[in-house]
C-alpha cells in the first residue's frame, strides 16, 4: 500500500468537510465524496498513545512527499477500507469509542492502481477530525522549599494521572516574580519521561527565590481533548 501528496497532483481526489458526531459511545463520521471515488481508507489513531516513533515517522513522511511512499506497518494496522456503498447504507462511517482519551480520524481518498491502492494525503486537514472518548484527570501539586537567607529555592512537583500520559503532553513554565498564567508566560521546560498511572514524583528543580512554576499542556487543543489538567 502506498500514499501520495495531494498537492503533487491537482486532479487528485480530496475528502471535504469531514464532520464527527459522538453519541452514546459511538462516533459517526460524514464527509463529501469526490466524484468517481468508490472507496476510502479510514485511519484511527489514539492520540494519548502516540509515541516518538510515530511523530518522527510523520515528519519523515512530510519531508518526502515527492512521488509515492509506502505506509508503515504501524499506520497500516489502524487503516480500514470503507466503500461508498457502505457509506450510503450506513449514512456515514461509525466507530465505537470507549475509555479515556482523544481519537484522531483521517479519511484518505483511495486510487486503485495496478500495483495496489494509493492513498491521498491532504495537508489542508479537511479529511481529519478529533473525537473525545472521555477526559482523564491529571492532577498536579507544586511546593517550594528554601532557607531564610538562601538566594535559591527548590521546586517539588507531583503529578497524579488516571491513565498513562506521554511526556510530550505536558511541560512546566518558569516565571520570575509571579505564577505563569499560560504556556507563553515564561520559560518552557519539557519533561524527560512518560507519566505512569498514579502518583509521579518529579526530580527536584532549583530556581531563583522569586521564580515560580506551573504545569501546562504543550498543545492545548490536542491534549486538552484527552485530559483535564487540575491544580491541587
């Protein structure tokens, strides 16, 4: 199975106006079909389970759109063929969602060629949508410790998660003179390891005595669909 970049061919079919509706544990996808297109592939990716390999793969694919490229086995495992006739019979595409997290759906137009199907990747993202399967709580507590005459203090952070959380989802921000109000309100620092379910004690961090820190999502729209970040 292969894919190609829609921008490489002005005549390549594109999926338009993808919408998602979630009701009673089921997500229904609907979209506008290009003329003469008889089948698509629907990809489901659970965002809270995405890893560095997937992200590096995506960047690699984005930089190599010239010509056809093979889809990885990781991506193939989440792809499902869906025909226009099935779409008409079911009034859309329906998928069952349970548990916590956000699910990203991508609908690829499919061209059948001699050497197999070719999927059309769109950079306009009209063929993508994100559904929430329920948000998991991430609670965090921050405390400070310093001596009376010391110029620096130690920050202790505790992060308690209901489910596994990738390190890419969270960051902490340090600000001089007050608590940061947003990710952009100070200096951003990443975490170096994933968070296990339950209590995670972070390594202590030393800062200046008038510095303060707070946790934020690295990408609010993306991770905010999967988790609730709560300050204790």
